[in-house]
């Protein structure tokens, strides 16, 4: 099955993480240490990359690693499912569904493997923190701290989520357990977990703080917040030529920490505050839309849990079957809606909604006199609604990326295209060019856009000289800057449909 998805490269994020893994494999720690990307996925890639592998094998390794992570995620989901009361037939049906859901997250290029790795750690963390007997073993707090730290080393967003979630859920356990002995154990569990978490997270924070010369837990959060600001011009690398972060990087996106964006705060002015509220409102609407794409039942499940949780606080806090998963979803979504939301960010929400749906179906079966056939039909409808998106996407994405891989081989083998690359970008050719650059193992400097407008011939020529561009890729029969480009040799002689390659640096 893997052979049908071996070429897919999910854009600049995956390219950056592979490149960072290659730096670790080569022992180039100075350039490998990175404040924007969590290090853990790159660390896990290192064993695959130790033998100077090709760019294709490095990409293929991410697919193998994703499937391994997916396997352990499935095991974790099975464990977590036992925190939701349901008949074994319902549970087995859900676990069958989860195979396709996890394959979807593992293979489809629109998903980033670091999101799957984050899901894996959080699923196990939720299994322990949802445990009604959480206070019985001090081991539970220790494991939660380890899993929270691993999640943070995967993605910076896990740091605030884990801290808030872990504090809140220890409070829930504390209030629900009236025994003094158990309450003391809960406090010990909390102390152990939070200390373990901060020891590991603090060590990484110290390393990246030393590199950037300032105290930081990561640069992704601040970068993305500035990116959505009222005066933002968008991601700088999509707006003109930029030199890759280091001599071995494919693009500048390997470490966006050095990009200069405009700082802002919603508390600096009324206008900014209103702008922040607009972001939140738009992201809430977008989140609802994303949840609806999971299944036609997804929103109904969420609404059902919200309705049940409308009760006096003292009663609610003991109704953990509803409170725990709903609180987790709201907290997890809450951080993202302050900045921006993407489908891949919410895969944990998808998993929880499926388990929550299984719990509701189990409740329904107990309280109604449905026939066996009626129960089977309802389970089939539920499973089918959630399985539709993964199955159709897995089918549609077969051999995704093969064109870029084959094109790169032609450019390398027939025309010896290597060196500093750039391209036109008026029709979003950035991603295609970046994929070609990855397979050619050549640095990509960006597009001919300046302030989102096509640069003049003189501006483009100056960039050719400044950045020592070797080849310029002109996509889709574009005529942008054609007067300037006519001065240079087109090396393919028009043999590649939709692409011309100009030798810029005397090659």
C-alpha cells in the first residue's frame, strides 16, 4: 500500500523536518537545533538517514515512520476507548473505523506527520489522565509528565495545552475524591507530573534559548500570531527571494524564526482588540465547518455533550463521562481559534468525537428497545459517516506527487539541473518548485513576487545576481518577465509541457 503514497510530499513543513533530520544525522547540531520545529520527529528519522540516503529514501522514511507511529496510535486509541463505556461490538466497530482514520492521517500528504506523532502522545496521555483510579498510583503522574513533554518536543502547542489540561484535570480528580489519602496522592501525582514535564521541556527550552539569545519555549506560536496580525504581509518567503536558512537547507522555511514580522497585541488599541475578536469569530466558524467534514453526526455528538453538561457545577464535575472529553476538546480547540485553524490540527478532536459517539450509541441501546437489526443499522450508519472522508481521500491521493518526482529525475538526469533555483510564482508555483528543489537537493530561493506583485525585469535581474541563481523555473506558459528571460538559454528546448528552465548563471 505504501508504494501508492511514496512520492507525496506535504509541502514545506515536511521538507524542513527532513532537512533538520539530515542535519542531526550529520552531527551538525548548530544548524539542526531549531526553535520553530519540534525536534522529536526529526530525531526519530535519524536512524533512517545515517547512511547518506537519497532525497527519495529520506521522504520514503517519513512514510515508514508515520505508519509505525500510526500503529502505536491505534493501540493507544484502543486503550483510550476503555475510558468510554460501550458494548464490545460497538468498540470493535469503532476500532475497525480507526484503522482507516489513522491510515488517512499517516498517508495523505495534506497531513503533517508531526501532527500524527502529537496525536499519538496525547491519546496515551488522555488514557492515563481520564483514569477514574488516577490517584491509586504515583506512576500515573510520572507517565503524564513524560507524555506531555514528548508532546511538547513534537509541537510547541502541546506546552500550553498540557499545562492547562493537566492542572485542570488534577483539580477534577481532587474534587471528586473525598478521601484525604487519595487527595494527597493526587497532589503527589500532580507534583511528580509537572516536575517531570518541566525538567524535560526546560532542557529543550534552555537549548533553543541559548541559540536565539533570548528566553523562549519555541518560536512557532509567536510567529504564527504575528502572521495573522492586522498589518501582516503574509509569510515572507512567498514574497520575493530569500536565502535558505543554512548552506544545507532547501528553503528559508527550515527556520522561520529569523523572519522579521510585525509584532502586535489585541490590547494595544481598540482596533486591534476588535481585530482579535474577528479572528476568533472566523476561526470558530471555520472549526465548526471542519468538524462537520468529519461526519454528519460530529456536530450532533458535540451538541449532545454540551447539552448534558448544562447542569449545576457540583453535579457536573462528577459526571466525568461527559465532562472529560468535552473539556479536552474545548481546551484543545481554544488555543487554535486565537490564531488560526487547519483541518490537520484537529485530528485529536476527530478521534474523541468518534469515541464520544460510541458512548452515546451505547447509552441509546441501554435506554431504548431497539431490535438487533436496528442496532446494527445504527452502528453501520455511524461508522459509514466517519469512514467516508478517510476512504475517499485515500483513494483520491494515490500516486500523489509522482509527477514532481518524475519531473525532478528528468531535470537531473537529462539536463543536469542543480544549484540555486528560483521560479515564477503568480499562480502559486512555490510548492511545485519547492518539491522539485527537494528531489534535486538544491536550494530554492523563492519566486518573482515582491509585495505580491510580479517584480520588474530589473528587480528580478538584481535578485539573480544577488542570490547567484543558477536556474529559473518558468511554469504554466507564463509570460512574466519574458523580455528579461529571453536573454538566457532555455535548456529544455520546450520538451517539458508547462515548464521552461532558464540557465541564469552561465551554465
